[in-house]
């Protein structure tokens, strides 16, 4: 069953992530979707949960009330977003992956080298993905720590993560300190992949922060595959070096 509520006090994507994080912890909640502009929050639950429970878990700056149905023919942007198939919601991610792959192929077309292709792919991957994270540097850490174990433990890590991606991207593209960049890639993406795997196994539906908060991407198997591709490339490169 899905119930619709209005939550006041949300002013940015950071607030949105904070509300989502609080509500998803309630026992019986399967999915939370929030439309920041209208303050509408749709909560999918296994059984009826009293609104008092949500009020108890939400920070005091937010208030939640039941939304009265005013127009059955009007569909909110968030409902329209949820009605999309998984492939439709992940289209931006696939499109970006396609562009990065094509760019990496073109950079190495004249004198093909799998090693150089992978280095360019990883470099472009980090640069492009960090760009979207930096668009909302305040909201990204809140979304990221919902599933990344290290960001949950050390909040400042979530703030630093986009800059770490920029640094790694430059190292790969400029061919500087490649072994160090590969080791850091294995560590940070390994930690994130553990968090993604736990989220998928728990069947919790939250927003993926891989492209920041600018694009609404659900946490799906595609997120796991995305991280796995980068991990495999990094480990292959390390194996070739050592």
C-alpha cells in the first residue's frame, strides 16, 4: 500500500535526502519518493503505519500531515516519475556511459591499446560523474551516506568524495601515479559496492547518488554493475602492472 503525505520544511535536496533517510528507517517502509517542489511524499509500506511514527523519526524542523486527495485526474511529477519503467529511469545513466565509452574509443582509435582505453574510460568516468555531484555539493553527501558505509561513519567523506573523483580522473587522463589511482579506486568503489549490495539485498528503494541529486536515479542492479565495471578495470590494470 502507498500513502501520500505533505512534509513542510524541505528547502533543498539536502533536506529531501534527510527526510528520505529518516522515513526509510521505519519498520515496514519499502519505498520513499519525494517531490521537493510540491513537498509531496509517497510512502510505500507493507502495513499501515500511524503518522505519529513518522513524526517521531523526522527531525523537528520538518512537519508531516496526510495529504487530502483534491483532484484524482491530476498526476504529480513524482507519480509520473515512479510510473516510468526501470530502463526509462536509468536512461541518463546509460546515455552517459555510452558517451564515455565512445569518447574513450575515439581517443585510442589510431593506435589501439586496451590499457589506454581503460585508463581514459576511468578518467572520463570520474570527471563526468564528479561534475553532477558538484552541482549540489550540499545535497549529495546526505544522499550518499544513505548507502555508503564510510560516508555513514565519517560524514566529511561524503563532502570530499566528488573532489576525490576529480583528482582520480585527472590522474588517469594525465597518466600520473596510475598505481596509486588504481588502488584508491579499488578501495573507495569496493566500499561503495558493499553498501549498494546491502541496499539491494534489503530491497530498500532509495535514490542513487552516482550522478548526484540533479538526476533522479533509483538504486538498482545497474548501480551495482556500474561500480563492478570500474572495479574490474582497476583490478585488471593492477594485475598488469604487478
